[in-house]
C-alpha cells in the first residue's frame, strides 16, 4: 500500500478570508493555496489516499471532471512533498498548528 500523505507538524496553517496560507518557519516561506489545493491540504491527514483525496475534491468541485481532479491531486501532492509541506506517515503524527498571526 502506498504511504499516505500527512501535513508536516511544523507548518502553520491559517485561513484568511477565502485563502489558505501556509507558513514554513524552517525557511520562512509563505504559500498561498488556491481553493482546490486548500481542500487537498486539509485531506492530507495520514488517513486519505490519492483516491480518497480525489473523491473529496470532486465533492467540493462537483462540476470538474474526475480524471482532471485526479491529476490535480497527484500534482499538488508532489508539490507539497517537494516543498516539505507534507510527509508520508500515519495520522497520529498529524498536527498542524494554527496561529492568529503569521
């Protein structure tokens, strides 16, 4: 079974208006997620595989084609991994901190 993605514990997540903003204190980088990436981010809890994340995304964006959403999920997960925002592992280690201010 493929490893499940979970949010990196050190990443700070904040929703401001309609945007999800991630702050990585390790390199002081900020990432602003589009609505689809925000749904994918929330489902990176160590319990959802790519198919389950795609299903969650299709529920949020009912008018989108499932095949396109699957590719979007794979691409977003790859980007999240490359940036160190998510890692592979179990749900027990999933803890994203929220802060009032970034």
